[in-house]
C-alpha cells in the first residue's frame, strides 16, 4: 500500500508540473495551437484563481510528502491524496472553461463531468455565475478553538473519521444520534461527511451563543463542485430533509429563508435555515479561506496558530454567527 501511495504522489506531482508549465508560459497546448498562458492572461479573475489553485495544490503535495510518507496512518494518506485529486480536477475544469471560452464568442460553455451541470441545463453559465446567482460566498463550519491547531495542519474530518481521535466535540448528542442515518444518494451514513451550513446565522449556531471558545471556519465556495459533494434543503438529521448532488437542484432550496433576517418568518424555517453542504470524509486546510473569532483572546490564539503553520488564512473578529 505504501508503494501505491508513493506512486500516486509521483503521478500527482507530474500532473501539476505539466499544468504549471503550460499556465506559466513554459509550454503550449498543441491541440489548439494556442499558448495557454496567453489565453489565461486575457481573463484576469480566472487567472488569479488558477494561479492560487496551483500554489495550494503544490503546497498540499509538499505537506503530504513531508508529513505522511513516514506515517503509518494509511487512511489519512489516502484521504489527503483523494482531496488533492479533487483540487486538480477542479483546476482542470477552470482551464477547460478558459479554452472553451476562447473558442466560442457566444460563451456557451458548460462543464462536463460527474455532478456538474449538463450542457442543456447550463448554457452560457459557469461556476462563478452559479455561486453569484445564489449569493454563495462561503460555507460555514463551527468548531472549538482547541481543535484549530489540528485543523490547520491536517484539515477537517468527518465524525466517523474522527472516531477514536481526541478532540473537543461541540455537537449535540441527540442530533448526532439522528445523523447516524443513511443518506439516499450514495448510501452512506451522514457521519461519513464533513458538514457545512449555507447560512452563517442558523438555529444550531444560535444554540451555542453563550459559548466563548468557538470559532467559525469559512470554506471556499468551490467545494460545491467536488465530485463527492451532497447538499440538503434543511438539517440533514431531519426526516423531512431532501438530499441532492446535482447543482441544478440548488433552486429547490428556500433561498428567501436562507438569506432572510429571521427564519421563524418562514414555514418550516428552523429546518430550512440549517441547509447543509456535505463533503465526503475530509476537507484540506487550503480550502479554509477565513476564520471568524468571537473575541480578542481567541483572535490572538488563532492568529498565532495560523502564523506558525505559514498558511494564508484571514483571521478576524466577526460576531455575526455568534449571535452577540
């Protein structure tokens, strides 16, 4: 198994190196006979995103090389490799979008691939338009400050992946028992997924408003395009909640309830406001864009942890999700 992991890492390095050579003006796309770096330079926003993705993938590969090859935790290694593969897949989709946009003046490009919108359903749209349509900037995950050091180093793991691992669990035991149920799309327990909320102000966070040592992680919105992603129209533990994996079904969520000031103004609002994005097994640290703290003491602690890890995460005080 160790040899397979080494081989996978080697192949991933080859892939990202090839992409980097093309993107940074060191190679040429001979299929189209057009310099890829020139194409990308014409799309400044996409260029910035692609450059950042390449840097993050290279960083994750280096961390995986350094920290995991001597580690006997095979499951952890495989999870990290799978997550890096997802990141590369997402990067390749962005580059494919640039190529297609260059070819078509009408810009009727649609993503092709599992869990991505079909061409008929998504003519003339791209990832950013989807996220903008539903005003999705980030997804949100609350945790105890004691867990931050491990999260910054290794990422977020599902409840089932964390069994037997010592950490500060802030989940509700009653709700946890209901999340043992099997989701209907892939036939997996909900506890196999790392959960995130669409809305930073939701009933579950409100129940913890009197806890001081909590922080909120803001996760990159592009994770919703990952292959092993599900989303729900309400709290995943509820019997009434429906599960989806096709992005076109985002329209089935009650967006007025999700973005409104008070969820009690809407029928079944408490459940709907807890709509979730579920990511299978784990999420890498590079997908954490920001961390919100409740007070100055927590801000100082988290900033020190982020600085020691040398990872680019914005840390600020923002009390919106803490109901202060």
